[in-house]
C-alpha cells in the first residue's frame, strides 16, 4: 500500500487516500453461512473475501485472460489456499468468465 503524492511531496488528498493493486490467482466460493463481517453470504451478490483489506472496501477485479472486470465489496476473510489473492462470489466469477474453470489470473485494485 502507498499514498498518492502530488508535486512537492504533499499528499494528493487531505485524507491521504491509500492505493492498493496487485495480481495473482482468484477463486470463487458460494455457501450458506455467515461471512466474517456477520452478513449472510449471498452467492448472487458482488462480494469477495480478502485477507487484510477492510470490510466495505470496493475492489475492481479484472480477469487477465479475457479483460472482463467487476467491482466487488469486501465482506469476508480469505482465501485460505496458498497462492490465491481473492475469493469472489459465484455471481462475480460468472461475470468474470471463470466460474466453470474455478480459478483465474486476475488483477485487483481498490477503487473506493
């Protein structure tokens, strides 16, 4: 994570907006339980699990194989499989075009 700086080394925004972007493998999940933030999991919602980003963070996930992207909201913790950077809901995996495959190489970036 880093801070966006304007000319002269001053933060670009008074709130010092933090940025985050990376790439790696994504998977998807769908179950009937509760998420780490207490919500009922909704496989049709555009949500995701990330190990450390705050709940409520909006994350753009882009499938690097086909260019499709979707914005998801972090509401759970995970993934718990080595080498994966995000678990998305079933609906997000369908939008990204990797539900049948199960995993995809993606780029993720905080948008809000």
